[in-house]
């Protein structure tokens, strides 16, 4: 089962003495963390200009039930990935939670504190008590009209490939082209900070990089972008580019990861939306499997449909993966792709959304409510605004089915340690 297989056993009864020991240990953990952080970094920094508050701080009366339906061990692994990212940032950099901001140092402190909580496998009641006592909770305002968050899923596809072109393996997976340049516009004007353009030099100018169809039609493109592997067809490449990373199996059984290594900078246009709008696939039947089936059964229009999306992704070979936008390993059901311009990267989140229960054959048995903690560790070209979240489902047949069918409304929260519980010396 896609999320049952990650489920862990939770403790159901703690004595008051045990609870009090945990509380003392947590307070000690917070003090030690704050002393360590304050010893190695400045404590303040200018607060950046604030966008519209896309996260709203909740009063205690509106806190949700923080029951987790998943495995604390994998949650701890995901927290470790966020900590690895944050510890390489300036400790006084400010992270926005809607209209409020917290330093990277405080975000580290919050994750360390929460990680200590879950080490003792707290019961749902104890977990909720600790969160209500020590944490501030922010809720995403969601989509403008629906007032909720739309959750989709992504996964790591397993693809068959060849190290060299040949019969049955004719589609190249290009590496980052030698002539591709990314220009940080913020280096030229302060009001362009955070914006980049992608293109290539031609004469004395930089022009936009070719579209998907332009790249495909350039016969010698492999001269500037040597393929990392060759796949069976354009549909496999399409799926790989949509997911952003994958695992490749060669004829000799060797496996390796291929990871995102840039794009041509063109906008992303949804193939699924095109097929719905053209009446080729009903909206209620849309999934990655449905797209694959349609393209395979209609080869005469497959390429024009694929070229509808001008965005093209380049890849590199790696020994481990998949990696998210933070450069850290993703954890199934514990890693989220978010709009990093609006929502706090690496922060602790809590989600509530229906997920499919998938059997080992890849068949959906039913949909069930799911609640669990996760970390904002990835991004995506289609993930824009406070009302769009992509949940990493893992790899394999079950993950593919779950990810390709997930398009459900739910709720998204972010948690951060309440600074009021910290000693004044921090």
C-alpha cells in the first residue's frame, strides 16, 4: 500500500512522569541548540520586504489535530536533509512565514527541537500537547477561489536505457549544453533580485534558448550536450522531464540515477491540460498512464502534442538520488515541492489530504484521508502560488500510480518554534 508501507507503530500511553522528563529534555535541547547557533553566527539581520501574507498564523483554538499516519523514522531522515541545507546558509538570513520572519538559526533550532520530540515516538495526544505548548502554526491561504490547497504528486520513474544508441534505444537524454548560460538579473539591478534568464550567446548578444522542438530538430545537438543515456521513446523522456529525475536500468543490469541539471528557460505548458481541452482525454480520467496510453495509440500526433510544452530539461548522472531543489535527498511522503518565492524552504510542514491506497500490482483500491508532517524541500515549474503543492511519492509501480492520480484538495500548515520559550540569552 502506497502509504501503509511507510507506516510506523506509535506509542499509546505515557505516564505523567515520562511526559515531564520529555519536557525537561526538550527545553534543554532548545537551550543547547540556541547556544550553539548564537556562538557561530550573528543574531540579527535586515528583514526583507514582505509579500502578501500567504501564510496566516493560527490561534490555538484553530490548530488542527497533528496526528501523523506515517513512520517517524523517515520523518527524522527528512528533517536531517533540511538541517543539512540550512546549516550551510548564513545563520542570520531571514525566512518568511507570511508576514512574519525568522532567522535560519531559529529554523534550525525549531527542527532540532521537533526532531527530539519524535525520537521518543510520542502518542498523538502527547504530540499535540507539545506542539500547542511550544510551536506557532501557520496555515496556507490556498487558492484564491477555492480557499484550499491543490495537491498533486510526483515520483522517481524507473526507465530502461542504453549507454549507446542502437535498436530500441533511439532517444537521447541530453546533458547540460555547453552553450547554455544563466544570467542573474539581480546582479544588474536590485529590483530584479531573484530573477534569472536562460539563453545562449550569438555574436554579441544573448538570445532565448531554443524550444523543445528546436532542440529536437537540431541534428548535431549531441555535440554540445553529450547524452547521458539513451531511452526507448519520446514518451519515456517526457515522463522523465516531468518528474525531474529518474533511475535508469541498463541492459547489463547496472542502475544509476539521473538528476535535473537545468532547463532551456522556456515556460512550462501542461500536456495534460491540452489533451483535456482538445477533448482527447476526459478530465476525470486524466493521469500519467492515460497520457502515455494516448500518445502510444496516436503516434501521428504524439510529437506535436509533446512539442506543445516548449520547456526542455537537461540531466546529469549521479550515484544517488533523487535530489530536490535544496540539493538534498527526497523522502517519500515527507518531501514537498513548493513555490519557494512564497513559502519557507526547508521548513517543517503538516499536510491533510486524501491519498490513494495502491496495491502491489499498481491498482488503486480506495482513497483514504492522510495526515502527516513533511518538509518543504523541492520546487517545480508548475508549482506556483500558496495553493499548489507537489508531494513526492517515492519510486516504483505503486508510487507511479499514486502520483499520477493525485489531484486532491487539502490543507497545508507550517510549524516554527515559538521564540517566547527560548531563554533571553539566546
